[in-house]
C-alpha cells in the first residue's frame, strides 16, 4: 500500500516511484463490488449509500457494479438481492445458507473470500459499521490485500487505481491511500458519508449463486440466543433530519442542557463534539465527527463548537449548517452556511422560547421538510 498526502505535486521517491506493473495474476480482476449488509432481514442503509458511490466508480472505470448478498436462505435474502438492482447493481453475487442467519466472522469471511477468489473484483466496498469493520479486516487479511478504513471520499485516478481518502493524525490531516499492487482494493465507508442514491424500480437482473461450503461443525463460534440491545435506538444521529450539538464553548455540563432543551422543542436529535465526551459530559454515542457519528441532516445547529477538521468531516454533508460561536475566527464559520457571532448560552434559551411559542407538537416535522 502507499499513502499520498493531498498536495499539488508528488515528491521524488513518492507514489510515482512505487507504482509498478500490476502482477499478471491480478490483471483479471475487474468490476466494482459492494457488500450488502443485512441483519435479521433488514439491510443497513449504508449498503445503498455505497451502491451510489460504487456506481460512480464503475462508470468511470467502464465496468459493472455488483452487489454481494450474504444471508440465510429465504425471502429476506432474495429481497435484498432484488433491491440491489433498484440501487444500480448490474448483477448480484449471492451466498444463501441458513448457517448465515446470524453474523459469525468465520462463516461470512469464508463466504465473501470464496466469491472474491472466484469472480475477482478490482474494488470491494463495505460499510464501516460494527459488522462491516469486523468482516472487512478479516477478509483483507485472508486475501492478503490492502484495506483503507473509514473513508470520507472515493475516486479513481488516471491509471484506474482506487483513491481512498480518510482523515489521519487524529483528524488533523486528510490523506489519500492507494493499494497499488494488490487486488481487490478494499475500503470501508461510514454511514452517512455518502449521499443516499435515488431508488429506481427495476426488474431483478442476473443473480449468481454460490454455495457456502461449510457445515455447522466447521464453525467454532456458536449462537446460543439473540438478545436485542435495549439501548440501540437511544441515539439516531446518523439518520436524523435535524441535529443540535454543543461544544466546549458552552462551558459546563449544566449549560449543555440548553442544547437538549432546544432539540426537544424542535423534535431534533442532540449531539456534541469530541472534547465533551472526553470530559464525561455526554456519552460517546452522541459524539459527532470522524471518531464519532457522521451525519447528513437537513438542518444542523452547532453551539459553541470550534469546527476543527475532525468535526468538519462528520457534518459537512448537512444541507444547512447554522454555527453559533463567540469567536468570529472559529474554523466552523469557514464551512457553515449561516454564522452567528454571539454567546450560545444566551442565544439557545431565546431560540428555544421562540420555537416553543410558534410550534405546536404537530408542526415540528415541518422543520425538516
């Protein structure tokens, strides 16, 4: 693998000197694949977001876009395959076996690596979810290829190599990583980094089925029972239409309650910047940024947040960003659509009172429309 900083020119001895002729046995690797993540019959939305990104890469490379659907034999897996065509797939590779009803690293790694070794994609994309991160690392290790994790941008360069961009050094820099001489080129992308493509109703196309080639005795991990996480719906930041967040500029945990109060009145989710989690003011599931949640709301209100790059990459997909900060030179004003230079501790109660006076419980949904 090679890492190239985003600079106008490459220094001598950089990526240009490490680029070699692709080994002969890798030249047969073609097409862009997206792993369709599903659990208990529900496809994770990041899979459809990646289908949109994969479609752009495939069109640039003039190759097919394929979805890889792995799951139990039954209607849910068939439906996931059919939906893949509605989000742009040219074909679907499917491994359906009841041993795949629950995610287990061994069985899913075997299924995905077998399909890759048989049909040879040049690019393989997965969501950077808990499941996707676990599977991607295992598959990349098994295939002896490179993996770029938590990407914020995907592209292909002039020679057709995948250019995967991600923050580094704690989010202070962006770097573009290339997997030069190995295939497939793998990357994971977090939910909401890529826009959701339009769903277009299409007939089911070509589906290539592969056997799993395992029996239960081959799998060390056993599923004894399924206990749903009672707190799994606690935070829905990634898919909220309206988000209100606070930062260190609020000064104290007590003042952060002003963010929660405004969010409650307008029917929004609330979040925070990384320093508030580090101080213990807010739980980590509410953190927004590269090391927290990536969001794409229709409205984002940031109160007392400076807007360092680590936070910026988590919010810049928002349709409208309203920033409140006492420092007129705060970095957040460089990318906010509306900037208000004032003390958030004074403004937030005023906003909350104004919204409470004007909004009935039935009219809150109009804010996100």
